[in-house]
């Protein structure tokens, strides 16, 4: 009876520790989502353009974590889980253009309380199967009632085309239980190349449109209209104004 009671107490303690452990990651995820939402809204108001199309966050389930423990053959302890499984909290950011990906990454890295642990650029160097994305592994502080915990958050940033391809590849990968037939593997690789070509064509169009818009904005700034009369601003004043805006 005493042994059973002791086991029950140990299970309750483990459950409480695991609950608090997972809550810490949830808080870290909430904190990072708040940071990204602030950056998104600030960019929209100041620049009249939002590089973030949409975001999605997820927290691994305890079952998924246990599966990873088994696959990696690591010790079953909270310290070991924290050190070896660094994608418990994850956020996916989808952008319109490739340049937006690096712009968003730069904004994240400039946050004072965000520590960049690792960056994997699968855009400049795609995976053999064609997968493209920019992965950031970050550490952020979570302020609890009795201590401060550093929590790992993985962020994946990709374009709409990259996200569509990755979603399709994920479905096929698990449909065939990770044993994808060769013909489908080749088709996926070809589709990845097509998606990449589309991204670079859209990036080129985006740059051209932006260049035209910038030229028009500069031209509009050079003319000041008062009481139906147009006054051309001195070039020195215009250059100073544009410099301040930059």
C-alpha cells in the first residue's frame, strides 16, 4: 500500500512538472507571437506595406515529444528534453516575396531580448527534395513567478509558393508512410523548381513596381501646390527631405 502511494505521488509530481514545462513553452510562444504582431502592425502603419501574409503557431503535444525522445534515444527527463528537442514551440510565417523573408528575419533578430541560436537557410541551399524555407532557432526569456526561463522557439519563414509546396510534400510523405515512390519524388522536385522560378519572377515584378512607385513618389514630392498654384521645391530641399525619410 505504501509503495503504491509513493508511485502515485511520483506520477502526480511528474504530471505537474510536465504541465508547468509545457506551459513555459506556451508562454514563450505567446510572447513571440505578440512581438511578431507588433512588428506586423508597425510595418503596416509606417510603410503602408506588410511583408507578413499570415502566421501560424503550434505547440508539440506530449505524445509527439515522447515519440521524438524514442526516435532520438535520449534520456527521459525535462532537462534532456529541453536540450535535445528544440522545436517544441514553433511559428510559421508566410510572406509574399523572398526579399520579405530576409526583411522579417532581420526585424526578429534585432529584438533586444531575442537570442539567435541557429539559422538554416534552405532558400539559398534547398534540401535535396526541393524544400525551401528560412529556419531560425531563437531563445527568449519567459518571466515566471519564481524564476526566468529561456525557451527555444523555432521560426520558419517562407513564401506562399514555398508553403504550398511544403504542405503538399508533407501530405504525400505521411500518406506513403515516409516511403515515397521515385516517380512522385521526381515530380515533387520538379514542382519545387517551378515554385522557385515563380518566386523569382514575382520578386522581379515586385522590384520593378516598387522602383516605379519610388520614382513617382519622388516626383510628387518635388511639386508643392498651394491655392491652385504649383511651386517647385528647390533640389537641395528635396534631397534633404528624401534623406530624412530614408
